[in-house]
């Protein structure tokens, strides 16, 4: 019984709201407007045209922003 309780406690700790770092896409039509629309700082001196909030494409994998899974890509969760 003690082992089951320990496993349940660990499962509760592992469940938390996951936030991901956005992936900003440079586009020729881009600019700085997403800074005000999203209330974020964008990479400097680049025309940002898209903000991918969640992606699992090769080379553009969203990563967890905080907590025990910090830095892990979406497909590894």
C-alpha cells in the first residue's frame, strides 16, 4: 500500500500546467507588431511574422518553459 501511495504522490507532482517557449519565425512581411499584440519581447533586428505557440516539427520542436520537464521537447512528454 505504501508503494502505491508514493506512486500516486509522484504522479500528482508530475502533473502541472505546461507552458512552452514560443518559436518565432522570421518572415519578409514580418515586423515588430507581435510585441504589442502578444506583450512579449521579440528577438532584436529581425522581422518576425509568425509566433508558433506549439509545434512538433523537426527542427522546430516546442520546449517546456519551466518545472521538472523544463527544456524537454513536446514529443518527449
